C-alpha cells in the first residue's frame, strides 16, 4: 500500500501522482462513453466529443480551416479529432493533478469541460433541445465518477480512513473502463443504425427521362495522362464541414422552399423521384483550389431542374439570394437570378454517375449549379431554400471573409508529367485539363521557359459546363526547365499570369511544372 500512498498517516493526506492521474482519465472516459451512449438515441452529432470538434471547425479562423483543407485534404478531420483528444487528455491529467488533497479543483475542471460540451451542442442549429441530454449526461457521469473514485482513494472521513485500498480502487477503475466502453459502443450502434446506406441501396435505378447525349470517344485524353472525363464517385474530391457525414433516409428528407415566395412548398423524396429526371454533366470546383490543385471533379448528375421547383413556389421580384441550409446546419447563398435562370441548368440532384448520390456527396439530395464555386452553390444534404435579400442572411463562408459573388475562374492544369519529373530530352508530351464552366474553353497553350506559346490539342467539347482535356508536345533540351499552361475561354479572356490566393474568390495564375531532362 505504501507505494501508492506517499505520506505517513500523520502528514497531510494526499493522492499519489499516478492515482490522481488515473482518476482524471477515468472520469473523462466515463463522460465520453455516457455522452456517446445518450447521443446514440437523441442525435448522433450531440455526442460531446463530436459537438466540440464541430464547434472548433465552425469557429476556427477561416485561414486555418482552408489551410487544413488544402494541406491535409481528407485527413483534416482525423487530425482534428486526434488534436482534440490530446487536449482532453491533458485536461484530465490536470484535473487529477490539481486534486491530490481535495477533489474541489478537479471537480470544477470536469464541470467546465462538461459545460463546454453542453454549450457546443446548444450552439448547433441542426439539433433539437432533447439532444442536450447527451452532453448533460456526460457532465453528470464525469463529475460522479471523478468524485466517487476520489473518495475511494482518499476518504474524506479521516477517522474511518484505513489507508488506500489498492484492490478496491483498481476494481472500480476497471469497472469504469468497461462500462464506458460498452456505453460508447451501444451509442455508436444505435446512432448509426438508421443507416443511410440501406436507404440508398433501396432507391433503385435512376432512369433519366432526358439523358445526356452519348460521350464522344475523344472526351478525354486519359491514355495520354489527362484525367478521365467523368470522375469515378470514389475519386471525386470532397469538401465539407461535416465531421460526421449526415445519415439521412429518403423518407426522413424533404426540401422546403420559402421566404420571399408566393406559395411555400415542400417536396418529399418520392415527389422528386417520380418527376421526369434530367441528366447533366457538370464540373464542380472548390474555391480553395490552388493553381494546379486537385479540388475539381466532373460527374454526370441526375435530378430535376431547380427552376421547375422554384416556379411552383413563385419567387418574388425583390428576392436577391437563395439561402440554402443543409441538415447539418451549413449554409450557402446563391444569387437568386442565377438559381432562377433556366438556361443556366441549376439542378436538385439525386444521382451521380448513374447511382443515387453517395452519402458523402449529399444523399438524398443536393444542389448543383454550373459555373459557381461549390461554397456558393453546391449544398449537400440540402433541406431548405429560403429566398431573401443579401442583408437578411449571411451564409457560412460569407461571414468568414469569402466573397458573395463567386463565379468559377477560367483555369488550366498540367497533369502529366508530374512536377519535377525526370524526362528524356527531346519531344515531351504534356496532358492536362482546363475549365471555364458555363463559358467554355476556346484555346489552351503551353510553353517552355520563356519560349513561344504553342497551341495544345483540345478534347471534344461535351458541354460548356464541363472541363476540357488537352495535350501538347514540347521540345525539351537537357537540363531543368519549366513548362507552363494557360487557357483562353470563349468570352476571349486569357488566364492572367498574376498569382492570386484562393481568398476571397478563387486563385489565379498559370500552372507550371519543373521538368528535369537528360
Ligand atoms: N452541407 C454542405 N454542403 C456543402 C459544403 C459543406 O461544407 N456542407 N461544402 C461546399 C463546398 S465548399 C464544395 S467545394 C462542394 C464540394 O462538393 P463535393 O464534396 O461533392 O465535391 O460542396 C459544397 N456543399
Ligand atoms: Mo469549396
């Protein structure tokens, strides 16, 4: 016993360092386990850990979030969870350390942590009040376990203190670990059992009444190193703020169109599914994409004309923006005139490359609007479209310093050879992609170092709303050289050489790769 209780009975009683530490960690485990258990029944994202992580995403400086998207890609969320986990463990250790004589300081710290969880759930617009039960249960469990274990290790009543009972304490600790684990697993199973995948599998084939024309054979130069014309769903870039992908069944989804409209209307999935469906190829691009970056992909979308739905609602003349909200509370503002313009071809999409939308790309339904960056158009898991004025509502990225109007900028990229590739001197073939959604690409040119611009061969134009592939040959002498690409769109605009950052409305500049020829 004496190893765990450092001081002789007459000295001030206090917990050993390892025991104090263990108490903090076990209280944390209990809080997270119980929180996750209750969240499984009242709303998965109400799990305190997830809610706090979501809060961090929503309230981090926009520069950091966009930096994480660019540099960490799809790893941004695991890295965030890991970071948050480390912070929590440090708090637990601190709570233990501060409570070696009396539990008071640790209890206050556990309470504050629990209160942060409650606040994070309270701050979410997509969770009802009942979901507060999850972080409240976590707070209570954390406090109770902390207090109980502390009493066990250091009874407040000195007279009956028969010294530290190591066995009893360890048994309690094992019990807390096992109980927290079981609670977390039950919560996980309950929270994800209403699985969207089952619902998605039950949708059945989506057969468009108006199919897109067949793809020409030379829609891409994939054999020469350009991207494939249609991006397979599994390779399609993904950007969103959702830490947990919203899990919706078709029967739980609906779309409400309201605000400055003559008649508020609500559509169910069955309503949309039973309409004549259209198929349209549209290339999506993220405003965060750096020059030469990967945040662009192309798909064949199946859905209905958004203009048809808006016509039924009767959008009023003074409406300036279509303010879209997703089930996870993310928001997006689109210029109303673009959403209403029939010739633009905005869609409510339910299918992607012949399948129902993948869950991470917005199942059951999302918005797709040709020619606008995703953050001002492409709301996934969309549940509401409200027509308002710009002054009435500020969308998610708008309030974080990104532009209100964000048409996609004309850009081009070299896909092959890769940067710093070793090539044989002589004729080197380049291939890549160029895009100017809703305007169309007119010309792509390449050049070596400061040499003349040479025209590239373009793939067939499938649609002005999709990217266009190109290939070209350059004569590369031995040594290190830089190959450049630039595109000209059908409005006659040639890409500027001036480099601009993605903030606030998209990057500009020529993409180049360094080639090492020998
Ligand atoms: N609900 C929701 N929809 C969203 C976002 C989001 O964070 N949440 N991000 C938008 C952004 S910034 C982009 S670029 C596109 C990306 O769509 P994708 O993930 O299907 O490629 O989705 C848009 N729709
Ligand atoms: Mo984006």
